[in-house]
């Protein structure tokens, strides 16, 4: 029952991580214009994302433009596109596969080992999605911090960390926790099952191997002879009266006394 609750929690965390990864991939706020200097009056803000550039002026709505060519992007953003798409694919597949192996679902019946194996595979895919998210996010953040302290760049070329990077870090954390719940909870249950059926080799008990059922063979009927009844003795009538008379007596006879002794 505890594993079932942990599986539900891992499923929810994986779903939150997938939503955060999708939001981070589509948002243009990967790189934001850094405002440095004494002049705090800013009329324009620039955002750079994986798919488009956006400009936002004071009291005017945001205007975005899709990149004309993939080759015009820097190397970190080019790699980030592919890795974030792989993270979405792995996270989505891991989420769907985990639904098959949950204890509250009946996709796989009467086979707990297969369910655990399915959840372990789903957890590994979720952990791979976590790696695919954290690499581009951390790489882009490293490049932004390195350029920010580069003395050769002017203030207009400096950038700050955008909101999409923070969302990506949080989404990777949700992926990591959800994948660990899927993997380690089911590995622990395998160990418990193996310990439950351990036995000593020095024991004198032999393992019972069930034999296959033997087919029933028709048996020949055997008729037993009926016992013969002995005729009861019939009283014999005699013409001469008998001299032997026996009467019930209150006193025991000599023969009975001798037999008693």
C-alpha cells in the first residue's frame, strides 16, 4: 500500500516536471537584457529564447520574431533545442509507461514482477529526461554568467538569467525525484521478496517439486462373493423327557466359586 502511494506521488511529480519543461522550452525568456548603469529609465527590454527573439517597449505589447535560420543561433542554444525536445519526448513516454505499471491500474494483471519492471523502465526514462533538461539550462546559465563578467563586452551586450532557466531547473528537480521514486521503490520491493524466500543450503529439507497429474486409467470391476449365511439351529423335539433341569438359584454354585478363585 505504501508503494502504491509513492507511485502516485512520483506520477504527479513527473507530470509537473513535464509541464515545467514544456513551458521552459516555449518561453522566450532564456536571456534577458541586463540593465547596468546609473540610468534606470529603460524604454526597451529584449528577450532571447530557443525559437524567437522578443522586444518589449514601455506601455507597448511584446513583439516577437522567429529566428530566420538555425545556424544563426549560438552553439548553446542550438544544443538546447535538441536536448529540450528529447526531454519532452522522454518525459512523456515515461509518464505513459508508468501508467501501465501502477498498482491501481489493471493493464497488467496477476504479475507484480512485470509491473515493477515497467515502472523501473519508466523511472529510467524520467531520469534521462532530467539530464536532458539540466544540461542545456546549466550550459546557457554558465555562458550568460561568463559573458556578464567579460570586460571585452559592452553593457548592451550583457545578458541576465531569464525566467525560463529557473523553470527548467525546477522541472529537472521534479523529474529527478519522480524518477527516483519509480526506480528505487520497486528495487526495494524486489529485495524484500528475495529475502522472504531465502533458505539455508545446509538444511535437510528438500524442495518440493510438483509432479504432473497422471491420467486416470479405467479399472476392471471385481465382484466379491457374498458371505453364506449359516442356518440357525432348530430346536429338536424328543419323545423322552429330559432329566436335566436348571433353576435360578440365589446362591452361587461350587463351579462358579472355583472359577472365581
